[in-house]
């Protein structure tokens, strides 16, 4: 691992240890597209719904907003004017406020991430937990409207607590049921037992994936008015290792923490 990155992580971890988990910054889809145009992994639900012309206008407005709020400082303002007036090529000398730069840097340099997606009638919401160490995690929660809320967490459990409501928004995960093994070759409605009824009545469906190389474990959750079920997959395309059961809040939190711990072990920063 690059020594400069290791030293950077150590410095941030030490500073975070003094104050504990803390909110960092809020940014919109459009603002992040301006600040970090090369990033393609984290969803931008609001921006992705726009056509090309709408996107161009939104990015221009976002840049103006960033400047007016002093989130960024533009030294060559003439080039900024050229961009806002449709210039195809221009180099803008931009300085970014410290907490925004920190969020972007931790976002870019994480070697593993836990990606969460919530499906509901209201649309999709997301979260990415960018894993650097057990005491340094950047939690990025993304609303259906494209607002990104960044939080620095110094504990795995704090990160879990921030994203848990995506999977159990009604707070109905109250008990653990018997675990059932499922065959990958027969994951259809007829072969998943009581889970079929749960799927039919789910109001919230969650997807949790450990983004790593090689791919890590996955989890699907189904929240009804009365319970939450989870389906855990040890690894993609595995011949076994798929289990389903009703879960309590404690078990669901523990499964999330376990996936984050695996991510942390794989980064080599235990």
C-alpha cells in the first residue's frame, strides 16, 4: 500500500478518535458530478433521470452554487465563465473546502465498499460504506432525490447504525427464525418455502453487496409490515452457502457488521 495513503489514513483515524463519529458534509448528485466527474460507481439517482440537456444545465447550476457557497474557490474566473457559457474545453483552477476534499479523497481511495440499495414504492435509496480501517469508515447515504450525506465513522457499529434503517425502516425485525438452506439451482417461487409469501408481501426490498475483488458476500432483505427476512449468499456463483430466515434487529445488524469486518480484513487494515 502507498505509504502516503497509509499515513493519511492514520492521521484521519487519530483525529477521528478524539471526536468520534461525526457528520462531514452534504452534497447533491450534480455537485458531486462537478467535483468528481470520473467517479461512476456510486449512484446518482436524480442526475441519472435527466436527459443530456437537463444534465448540462444542472451541472452548470451546481458549479455556480458551489462557488457562491464558497464550497469551492475558482482562481481563473474567466475560465469558469467560459464553461458556464458553453465552452467545450476549459481548465478551471479549483480549490475545494477541506471537509469536502476529505470526503472525496476517502471516497476515491477506499479499496472495499459495502453497497446497499433500498427498493420501495417511493423509489430507490442507497448507501455506500467506504472501508479504510475498523476505525475509519466513510458512510455515504444517498436519498431518492439525489442528496448525499457523508459521515465519518470511527466504529463499525456506528456505520451499521447509520445504514440499518434502509433495510428495516419500520422497525419490525423483532425475532430470529429457523435458518433454511436454499439451492442456487432452484431459486424460484416454488422452491423457497415460506420466503415466497414474504417476497410477495414485502414493502421494502434491500440489497447489500460487498464490492471487492474477488466479489464478497451478498444479502437480500425483505421487510413486510410484521417482519424482516434475509437471504445471505456467501459468495457469487457458489454451489452452496445460501441461507434464508426471519431475523431480529440484532442479527441483521450483526450480519452487516460481519460483512464490513470481512471488507476490513481484505484491505489489510485490521
